[in-house]
């Protein structure tokens, strides 16, 4: 009997994307071929293959769409409940599609010459075996995700240990100077610093995109006090944003890289641009900053970007992406976050 202790933290990944749907169709067709050419089957094999192919594809596609629609609610359940719900959805849809298929095609194929109850029982038995195999793959996927998550946290901790002293010392020096010039600004900078450290405690958790952007603005306000006219920040992100959850401290490290490896190395006023592009399925955030050879030669920038990319892959799979490169004196980072 499955227990909570024997199961990893199961999460149904985002299934409604082209790559996964192609895999579903390929696996469904393979199952159809096996069933059609099974020993002891009589009648027109090719007609049987055509019928079973349509039948299996119906079940697999409808099941995938249902899991996509109910993904967020199902993932809130306990592991054993997730397995039970997935099995119930798959078997229920198999029963419904089997009944409809039998009613529509039983008179067209001589190979279906038994009662509906016998037909439904055999299909449910095959579906149950296939579902158990799918659940086993889900458990293996969850176990690998936990291993990747642990590795990512370890790398993130190493990254924070490398970045935070640099940022902390600069901020404290800025606050010390502001206490003699502008007491209100010194107080605001300390509050912003406090918010950043609170966010560091939430690493590994999901936060609203709006919260992450507000944190990024607080971070830039700290750096703006330190850099003054050396940095010009241009925000082009609308106030109304989709309700997206992203891993905490995803955007702020990108801005820290832009300042540390771009703005600070600029002999002129360094322009930092942050803008967004919203499509039907995703939100894209683009950050640009001056590019210098020091960005390429320094290893810290790559560590942060690789770490963020791993966390995005863990949460969204191939639906999210983080790309970067330089062109015509600008370093450009593009973050793509799916809406669902």
C-alpha cells in the first residue's frame, strides 16, 4: 500500500504544449499497434488497427486536456490523492469513450462481436495497466525533480554567498553616506534592503510576478542612490500584468548582473532598459545594459544565469526560457514565462 512517506512530492507538469502532445500521439499509436496485432485476434487486422488508433487517440488527447484544465487544483492535493484523481480521470474517460465507440462502430467491425459489458471491462483492464505505468513515470519524474531541486538550492546558496557580500557592503556604504545627507532616503534604503533579505528567505518558493517586480524596483532604488547619474533606468512594463507565479529572486539577480558587469564598467551614463512583451501564452521580459569585454571574461554572470535557467526549467519545463547575448554594445537578457 502506498504511503505518504514512500512518495515524493508529486506535481503534474504543464502538458498542453506541442512537444508533449506529439509524444502522447506517438505513445498512443504504439499502444494501438500492440493491441491490434496482439496474438489470438481475428478479423481484418488493418480495420481493427484503424478503429483502435482512433479510439486510443480520443482517450489520450481528452485525458491530457482534462489534466491540463485541472492541473493547478490537482497539484494542491496530497501525493496519494493526486494518483487517485489521475486514475479516476483516465478510467472514467476510458469508460465513456468506450461506450460511445461501441455504440458508433460495433456494427461496422466484425471484430467487435461481444457484449458492451465485456468490451468495457477489457478496455478498463488495459487502461488500468497503462495508467499504472504512467503513474510510475510520474513518480520517477517527481523523484528526479526533487534531486534537481536539491542541486539547484545548493547552487543558489553558493551563488548568494558570492553575490550578497558585494551588494551588502555597497548598500551599507550608501546608507552611511545618506545618513549625513538625507535621513529619509537612508531610512528608505534600509527598508528596501530589508525587503531583499526577506525575499532571500523565500528562495525556492513561487511569488506573484508583481511582487517580484516590486522587489526589483526596490533593488534598483538602492543602486540608484549609490550610482547616481551614472545609471539611467528605463522601465517599460505596464501596471496591469497577468497573474503569473514565478520563482522568487528571478528578476533581481538579472538586474544585479546588468549593473555589476555593465553599468559599473561604463565610462558614460549606463542605460538600463527593462521592458515586457505580452503574447497569448507567455510574458517576455527583456533587460538590456551596456556590454563590455569584462562581461564575457567574468564567470559570475554565467553562474547566475545558469542558476535561474535551472529553476525555470524545474518549474515550467521547456515552456519557459532564459536567453542572453550581446550585440552592438548591448547585453540583452530575455526571460520568457508561460501564463499557465
